C-alpha cells in the first residue's frame, strides 16, 4: 500500500507542473535572475508570515539553520536560477526533460551517501516512470508545432548545460535537507529559511553590480502578479510538500515521484495551446502511470 509521502511527492509534482507554465511569460520578461529574485522575495514574505502566525519557528533549532541555508543556496539559488535560464532558452517542454534527470541524480546520491535501497518492484517502477517522463517530453512535440514556447532563444548547448546543472542542484539540495527534515522540524519554517538565504544571495549579486542580474525589462503589475502566483504554487506549496515527503521518504523515491511533473504539464499545454499532444506524449504518459502505480503499490 502506498505511503503518505508518496502522495505528498506527487502533489509537489502537480504544483511544479502548474508553476512551470505560469513562469514562462514573467521569466522571459524579467530574465532568469530578476524573475528568481522577485519570486523568492515574495515567497519568503509569505512563508515567514505563516511561520510567525503558526509558531512553527519554535520547532526549528538553530543548529539546523546552517544545513537548510546550504540546501537553499545549492537547490534554490543556483538550481532555480539555472532552471529558469534553461527554460528561457529552450522552453518549458525541453527544459522539463532535463530537469527530470534530478530523479536519477537523487537516486544515485541516496544510494551512494545514505545507503538507500529499492525493492525489485520499486526499481522497475522507477525505471518505467523515468522512461515515461523522457518519452513524453522528447516525443511530445508535433512536427508542425510553431508556438514561441518551442522556439530556441540563445545557444542550445548552454540551455542543456543549465538544465542539467539545475537537476543536479535540486538533487544535492534535497540530500542536504533530508537529515534536518528527519528530525521532525516544521516544513514551512524550513522552507522559509531555504528561500530567505537564497533570496539574500540573489540581492548580494544584484548589489555587486553584475549586469546579468538586472531585469531585462521593467516589471509590470501583471508580471509581478504572475510571479507571485507562480511562487506561491511552485515554491510555497510545492517545495513545502517535498520537505514534508522527505521526513519519512527516501531522497531517491521522493525525487522519482516528484519528477512526473513534466508529464502533468502535457494536458496543461494542451489547454494552453489548444492542440492535443503527439502520440509519443501519450505513450510516455502511459509508461509514467504504470511506473508510478508500481511505486505506489510497492
């Protein structure tokens, strides 16, 4: 029978799927650095407000701040910025397949550093899930597709490298956070610390005067509203669900289940673009459902 953390990881995947589409317009308007900075600032304010009202900060010992701060620097400051920089170049579909490799990185790191193991059924489910995600995204585009989200902006090789960097940082950030979350700390307070440290690092970069950190275009109220909504869904809710899942779940298993977000993007793209996904997308989605079912019933 499936464990509660399985559903939490799948819930995070759904949040990330919605968030990825909400982020396309504001991220391309502001640029990866400015978008991520605005997003983190808004989410940090949301999370600290909830933490102060709920009193969750009382369960978060000072000795855990350092580990969560490091997790935020790696997983959010570097990882999120690299992901949106990749998406600005490749679009949400192709950057999604690159980011989905964080499940593979997480499973390998969990096996190597934490001694995590999978049953034969779980390993088969994990393999089918990853195969399905990759198939759905790689074969999910119709040949005649010409929407701007499928167009290249900048060097493709740079986009690929940034996508893989984002995936690796996501895996390492989760690995660092795992011991802290196992100690039964408040996940919202933990998220607040991670986001706040990453946000501070972004402002330090901005104050250093690096040209790349400046907004490409001035923010508008519409862009800021889209950024706030994206941050609330993808970071505020999605990231907190992942930290909750890490309380009891293995790093690799949580990563594999949360990696199905690119498949969940497909019906959302269908609604957004008004065109059904290609046959390869349906095949990938079917493999993902089968693999996820094996994982849930392990």
